[in-house]
């Protein structure tokens, strides 16, 4: 075997160095790229897309988002998510970027579970028993009427909505007739039950 064939060629070593450099560049890009790209006008925010907002107006989401054309899609989205999540109608907000200049805001809302009569008129409440900033006179809220704010019944209605939506949609009213008894108006059929009735028991 010729001695020259045993000698290590410098070409493979150079190629290996190039490959390693490319890999290091690729793996570290997520750490340094945003700091450089955020200063480029090409990535300025020019559009905002909002998904999942059924009851909360998009204008109110934009107000909480508080971005303008000086912002970059490469800016840290966490402050934006926290600002949007301060809206009482919003349970969770996630902000994504769509290159080159669009922010995508995905909203998970606190859904109304029942309408409850108050001194200010009917108010929408969620499953936690929290009043939501919805005006039934302006926004269609197709939920049962609960004759008084009762956190136990609101929680039960919330479970019913998630587990048995077909049954939940048939309920028009829930009213208490005693300390521990309620009447659930299911279409034309009134159902008498204990106040702490479970979803499984209602299904039966």
C-alpha cells in the first residue's frame, strides 16, 4: 500500500469543520436570531389575527395587546399574553408570529354558563360564579336562567355543558324551591332534584 494513501487528507477535515460550523449556527440560531431580526423593518407588526374570541370584541383584545407598527413579531410574546389575559372575559391567551409581519392571538374565553337577575338587570356568570362583562341586551347569550347566583349550581351547569352539551342546551331555567332542592326546566319537563345533584345523576 502506498504511503501516500495512508496519509490523512486535509480535505475531509475542512469539510468536517464546515459541517460542525453549520450545525452550531443552526442550533444556536433560536437564541441569537430574534435579537437581530427584531430590528429589521421587514418584521414590523402590520397585522393582528384573533381566533377564539366569541364574546369579547376584537377591539378590546387589540387595546390589551397594545402593539403598533414599531413593534416586531420577534418581540417576546409573554408580556402580550399577560396583558390580553387581564381581560375578565379571557381565560388564556397565546400569541404566535406569522412571518413576516403578523401576530396571531389565540383566545380561550371564560364562557357564560347562566344568566342571573341582578339589580342592574340580567348578568352572565361563568362556571366559577364570576360575573362576565357581557351585556345580554347587545350580545346574544343563549344560556339557562338561574334565578339566583349559586356557585354550586353554576359549577354543575358548567360540568353539564362540557360533559352533556345536548342536555345543557335543553335547560331553560333552574330555580331553587327549598334550601337543598331545585327545579330544572328541561324543555317542557320540570325536573326536581337536590341542589348538589351530580351530572351523572342528571343523566340518569
